[in-house]
C-alpha cells in the first residue's frame, strides 16, 4: 500500500490566504506537484501499472485550518458565504486529484482553532472571539463532510473519508487529564504570550521539561503524543471520528 500526503507549512485552500507570508504551498500548487509526480511514475513503469498503483494508494489531505485562521474574513463576515467559497474551491481541487487517479482519499477537517495557544493569546476580546472562530471551524467541518459524501456518491470508484479533526481535538482539550496531559492549551515550545502563543518555535524559545504532558507543541501544532491519539482515532475509530469507514478499513478495501 502506498501513502501520499498533501500538506505543507502554512498550507491553504484559498491561494489568497496570508499571501504576504512565506513558506506556504497552497492546495493548487500541491496538486500540480502531484500531477508532475504522476507523470514521472508513468514514465518509469508505464500508464497501466501507474494507474493501478495510484488508484490503490491512500491519500491524506490535511488542510483548511489556515483558511479559518488567516482568511480574509472577520468575525463580522457572513460565515456561510466565506465557508461556501472555501468549500467550492476545495471541491474543484479534490476533483482534480480524483482525475489524476486518486481514489482512496482521507480529508481532515479543521481542528478546534479557537483553543490554539496562538488564538488565545492574540485575541483581547476574551471568550467571544475564540467562540466565533470555533463556530466558523465547525461550520467549515460540517460543510466539508457533506462535500465528501457528495464526491463519493458522484465520482465513480472513489471513497472520500471524512476525518473529524475538530471532534478529536475538542475531546483532547476537554478531557486532557484523562489522556495523561497536564497542559491543554499552552505551548511546550514558547517564548512570549500567556500561553506561549505569540512567537513561533525557534532555537531561542524555551522547551517544556516533558513534552508528553502538553497537547500543543507550539502556537499551532499538536505534540507527538497528541498526534498519536489522533492517529489512533482515525486508524481504528468509529463513526464519531471518521466516516464512512476508518483508515484501516479504507486500506483493506
């Protein structure tokens, strides 16, 4: 079984998201790279063998949270209008991926962005701002699930799996102590900010003495310990976290 992952630092669905920041490879460009890799595979083993290989591979697409965090939306914007635009763009990108012979595709929703150390530290309007961001992330996740169900129905031979990153991170944060964590929304790698969320993880930062006790590694990303829990839920979890099948079932299909 071959695995392909589409994800990058500061990746996004909408090409216009935080365009002035470096280090980003948005979804359109990632799909372009995949198309070139596909051609390289065809040139090496021939079209029939390449098609068989690609159609039996697993594809993981982890993108969308940055469109919620850094998109050209504000808390006063019509959430439905903004999310519909992002989802429509994503539909086109995923359809292109299908047309390039991807068939088994796992797509993660947005995590619960309002509980990132970054979001908690940059907002000065207390819980209301964070709650609005979470509502936006939840709306996106809901519309994404519907999109993936429609794609599976309408694209012959495809299985688009919805991985509920929002639900997993919500469970981790709400029940962090039951998982053995001591800090739910504080960065292990920190420099400034009440929760270590105002500076990226660089050599000048302080590292917590035991990263296994933290849900968040830096202002944005989960620790390895938290990611292992996420992976377990998506690999063998039930419909509350991954649907219509989990990743093990998808791999064996």
